């Protein structure tokens, strides 16, 4: 599981919230953590007893936590973790969208580097 450096705190917070939200006997397997379209993406698989109603309830709770983390990433520089007042994902390498603060954008521009 590799998250952009600036979003490590967001992912750590999310994992803690998920751990607190899971009932006894339930676990998750993190399948992928990545940046996509300028925000965090967190994919997981829920494991637990064969109780469909409980599974739907837990998935809804976890999906809300994941959405909140993804929303938070949209206003957090993925390079340094600084808050961004007015997010506007910049074009990065290979046309990918990246969410960076003005300081990181300027630092990359000064060195003639493309956004990661």
C-alpha cells in the first residue's frame, strides 16, 4: 500500500477510523491506495461472517469514512501535506492530475521538473 507522501496522514487517520468502526470478527484487506484525478483512492475488501445485512451496514459506514478521506485529500497537497485553500489539480507527468500547494508547484517549476 503506497500513498502519496503528503496524504500519509489522511490514510493513517482513515485506517484508525476503520479499525474503530469494525465490529469484532470483521476485518478489511486493503487492495489499493493511490492518487487518481487529483484525489486519493482507497479500495478495500471487507471480510467477516456471512451476514448480508450486517455486511451492507458496515460497508456503508466504511464507504462514508473513505469518502471523507478522499474529500480531505482534494484540499491537501499530495507532496507535502499542506492544506490547499483553493484546490485546482495541476497537470502532472503523462497528463495525470495532481493536487499540490502553491509552494510545491513553484518549487517544481523553479527546477524545471514535471509534477509527479
